[in-house]
C-alpha cells in the first residue's frame, strides 16, 4: 500500500461541539492526519459494534493538525440514526474511521487568484484548501452561503483566512439575500480570479460551473453524492463525467473524485445513465482508440 493510501483506525474522540446548526467532531488520528490533502474525506462506522447500521457515513474533513498529536475534525448535521449516534459521542469514546479517501484538490503550481464558494456544511473542505493555497502565495476570496444564518459555516474563520469574504442566506438573515452563486460573478471580476473551487449541493455546483464558464475560468468542484462504501466497490456514487476525448463515463465520486473539473460533470444528468455514456444500452464507440482510462481528468 502507498504511504499516502487510506488507513482504518480506531480513533479516540477528543471533542464534539455544536457549531451553529452543525456538529464538529475531532478525533486523534495521526496516520490519517499525516496523509490528508485538502478535498479528501473520511468514512465513519456508526452505531457501535452491535449495530445493524452496516454502512459507513462519509464526511468532509474541515481541519487537520498533523503537528499536534495528529487530529482530524469533520463536520456533520444530524439527519438520521447514524449521525444522531455520532452527535452523542463523548471525549475518549472510540470511533472507527477510514481515511483519507478520494482524490484531493489539485493545487496551482504558481500563485494565482482563487475564489472559493461553498454552500452549507459543504463549505467544510474549503478551509484546509484555503490554508494550502495561502501557503503557495495565492490570493483567496471566499463566498459562503446557507439557508439561514446558522447554516453559514464558520464566517469568522472565513474572514480571517480570505482577502475578502462574502456571505449569502436564502432568508436574508445574514449577508446578502439569495443563493450563494448570486455574488460569485462580481467577486470573480473584482478579485480578477483565475480559478474557482466549489463545494456544496449539486444544483449549487451546476450554477457555479455556469458562472465560471461565463468568465472563462476553470472550476474544481467537490460533488456531493450518496456513498455506501467510500472505496469504489459498491458503485453507488457514480456520476456522468466527460473525458478529454469527449466521451462520457460513469465514474465513482469516491475514488475518481470527489473533486472533478466542474465543466466536465454533466450535472443535468446526475442520477441517470445518459444514452451516450460509455457502456449505456446501444452505445457504440466511434473508434476503439477512443477508449481510455475511465479516471482520466485534468489535475490542474
């Protein structure tokens, strides 16, 4: 196994805290912390050893401190029995964790202007990304949104790490009223952004990709898709993504992603198998040479 491959660990819980509408749980996981790169995620077993909840739950990593005992923090909302069980964990409880999983954000080789846009708890991966970009001398501007003020994650931290921070809420309780993508074009123009990094629900990613395309800049998007195993076995998280050759393939968000070039994800066809996708009923290749690595995508 690679030195940077995923690990399975029984990790002591350090803290579980409320952050507005969310929970943040920090565990001691030095091996995962050492291997982590911004954009990757972890998968947690829930319910305890005798639980009938067999599937792990995937969570985006919000913060990692490899130099302080190797801690990993991830964010979640209580949405069912599994996340309710997690919210009840206490200090020194053990959590069965696998990670880091997935492909990380590609980072620019040279200092460029970057705008980071996130919706709700999907904003979590943007914070380690912002630190990584700043270490490379990049300008970072942040646009965060949520349904209400308590669902705009970590506004104070965003102001601290970014050149500018813009906030939106659906109900107007904080920042600008409207979707998080509404001010994105203005921020791109004012900051002269070279690239967009986006995390959040699929409809938000679709709109952010359209705004980036209007301004002629690339976008790296973390897709939010239901996962069961997190390791590429179950095929539950497939999404249609076009390759450099123009051929659409059903790729696994957990191992081929979760970061993709936004303009290559066929957001309108998520949840379906497009008729022109490789392997779809009736599909015929134009030439045998057109078939390439299904994980093919740009890294920068």
